[in-house]
């Protein structure tokens, strides 16, 4: 597929990851999917280019990169790079004990080392390890993270490796990606949510979780009752 998407500019900011779409934000209220007592995916897998961040890693970045702030990077041409606006807060929430959801990356980018460097260089707001903001890469590689599959291959191959590493069933995975051909992962039971121009944002996350629940046959609990799903009760 020809890569035609333009780079979204990211002005330097010390408050969070920003680009032309707006600034980093957390939801004003606790997401309903987090408090409704219904099951959540065991593992959420994310694409990188135009899903987690608004650029093509192999086209738009000219190494070396350096940090302008914990949330914004610059390359040798002076271009600025960061995650999509909502992504830092989303990663922070999903990786928290409150959610207990494992996270992984499945990307066809041919510059895996550069992608890892970007993930290591960017930080998450309001999270600290030994007094320092938590690295973005840590949510995928530590504390039960599902790991990073970043190389040119079929997404089916990426998921095969992730499933073997984590032991999570395909049916318990939710995948966010911006390219329709990657719906191929649904052939093995993964639920995929196609993201729009805003990439990973709160609206897409909620829609993805709702879609996963629908695919699992989950029915919201009635007043005074318990929820049920196709495989039984919980």
C-alpha cells in the first residue's frame, strides 16, 4: 500500500504529547466501560504508524532523534514528533492496576530499532519510576506487557508470536490499526477496531471495547442481575 499520509506537526510542549489534532487529555469522567463490571480484553495490541503516533516511522523521521521534552522529540531536520494527543493518558490508564489489561505492539514498520528508540525516549505523564516519568516502551515490555513485534511481515505472524509469548487466546485480544487489509487478523478470532484520523483516542478506545464485547456475545447486566456472555456467566 502506498504511503500517502502527511506528517502531523507536533509543537513542543512540556505538558504532554500534542500535534495538529489538539493536546493530550484525560477523560473528564471515569470511562463507563471501566465501571460497568463487564469483562475487558485480556490484551490490547496497537499498531504504531498513524495509530499510536501521527507519522510514518520509516518516512517522516530522519535520525538521530533527541528529546525536546519528556513528550516531544525532534529529528535532524528539526521536525517534532509525539504520540497522538489522547494516547499517553490512554496508555497510562490501560497499564494501571485499575484496568489490568496487558499491552503489545504489532507493526509492519521496517525500522524497528528506530521505533524502539522513539518508544524509549517518550514518557507518560503523571507516572514515575524512581522519580522519573515512565517510558512509553515500559507499558509493552515490563510488568506483564505483551511485547513488541515490529518488522515487515503479516499481522497474522505478529499475532502468532504475541499469542505464544503471552498465552492469551486470540478471542481475548483487541487490536487497533489504521489499515483495512489488517482485518485479516479477524480470521483467527482477534477483534480489530479501525481507527480514524485521530488515531488512538478515547472515542476509538470505547468503540473498540464495545465491539470486542459484542463479538464475545456479552450482554449488559440488567438491574439486580448479572451479566452473561456466549460462553456462560462470570
